C-alpha cells in the first residue's frame, strides 16, 4: 500500500516516460501565455492575482531545457547498443528539428522582405540554416521568431554524445554542473569587454549557449539521479509528492524574489524544475500528467514555432476582446482560450504534415545505414 513501481524504461521507446511529455506540454503552454501578454504592444492588461505568475512564463524555457537534457540521456541509454549510435543520434536530431524549422525560415524570409521591408543577406540566411546565429551579437535571436532556443539546442546536440561518454553517472554529472557554472561566470565577465551596447550585451548574455549550459548539465544530473535511485525501483509515492511539493514551494519563493543567493535565479529555476521532473517520475500526479498535457507535449515543437506569429496575427482580435466590458480575468482568459484553440488546430496539422514525415525519413535513413 502506498507504493508504486517505476517503469523500467530501458526497454521502452525514448521519451515514453509519460510525465516528461506532460511537462514538455506544460512548459510550452506556460511560454505561450507569457508571450500572449508581452508580444502585443502595448502589453495586454493582466489580472492582478495572476500577473506575477504569467510574467514568470519565461521560466518555461528552463523547464524545457531540463527535460531536453533528461530525454537525451534516456535516449542514449536505450540506444547505446544500436549499430552506429552516434551517427543515428545526429540523424534523429537533424530530421526532428530541421524540416519544420526550414519551413519557418522560408516563411520568415518572405514575411520580413515583403511585409516589414527587411532583407536578410545570404550570410545571415546561412547562419540561420546552420544554427550558428547564437554566437553573433545582434543576430543571436535569429530571424525566425523565438528560434534562439533551437540554436542553443543544436549546439548542445552537437556536443552531447561526447559529453555523455565521460559524464555518465550522478557524481560526474554533478561535477560537470559545477564546472559549467564556473565557465558561465567567466563568460559573463568576459562579455563586459565586447564593444556593443549594454542592451545588446544583456540579451546576448541571456541567450548564449554558455549561459544555458549549466541548465543542460543539471538536467543530465537529474537523469542520472533518476537512473540511480528511481528507475526500476519500488519507491513510496509520498517521496514523489514531497519532491513536487518542494518544487511548488521553490517556485513560490522564486516568484517572491527570494532565490537570489549563491547562484543566479535562472539556475535556481533548473533546481526547482529538476525536483519536479523527479517527483513526477515517482508520482505522476493527475494535475500535471493527464491526456491533455501529454498531447500538448507531443506537438510541443509545432506549438513553439507556430505561436509567436499567431499571437501577432490575433492582436486585433485581442483588442476587440479587451474593448468588451468585463473583468480583466475574463478578458485575458478569453484571449488564452482563443489562442490555444487556433494554435492547437494549426499545430496538429504541422505536426502530422511536416514534423512526422521528417522523423520517418530520419528513421528510414538510420535503417538503411544500419543494414
């Protein structure tokens, strides 16, 4: 009584840990409601009771990075005995990310040229095609809206098989986390010498791979803690509830601005979300892990790339909704429901028509190489 058996995922398909799909979906939904408030200019008024929570929606990116590092380790664990595992890893990542991103690259180039009158040079296009823009101040956000995350991700994908070869247990991964923290501090100090404006320097520092790397490293540590102490073991469900409760308490402290000691709040976010990942691996509470959140996790990549242009397109409708006399809670809630309805339908089609065919092509290539 009170005990549950964690599923042994070594024989399951990578990413089949249901709570990971659910958390990925929640992370993307959090980012959407955050951008929904901030993209319209002037910003949409928020209900007073929810404003602090909504304005922390950028932390959904941190949760996404933690989950990404965890899933990469899980995938490598499952597939390390395949023929040519490193080549297969790269093929899967490329055909998972690139096809849909290239569709948006073309759309964004057309939009900027013919709508905003902004022309992108062939050098800038090439920089975006090969995800190198994260390293160039002023270009670091990419011209596909919100694509900076993909540039950071692709650099980590490139390095991951070599990191995983040496960072392969919870002790080494914790050491790796502290090394990356030290590197990020050195990097932040070195950015002060760049001949760029303070505003460019601040955004470049925030979006930079070396700033994000400690979060990936902590995600790896969380995976190895899962592998060592949770995977395939009988554990009390109460342990999971305690970890989830600790994560909720930590997030409350983050909202109150009380987590600014020893390390930056950005890295405390990683600690909080790492506890949430482990807690839900033990006790997948329905409030977090359910059919809806898992589905949003499944189509999360489409949700992410589709949502910024959709929010921009719906701004006139948001203004009309806010012109109706009713409480701000209902106004903002109606905007959320409208956005999610249109975004879900759009992302359903892009997931099935672009993402899935790309994944299938990658799988066929791997089978061909293996045979």
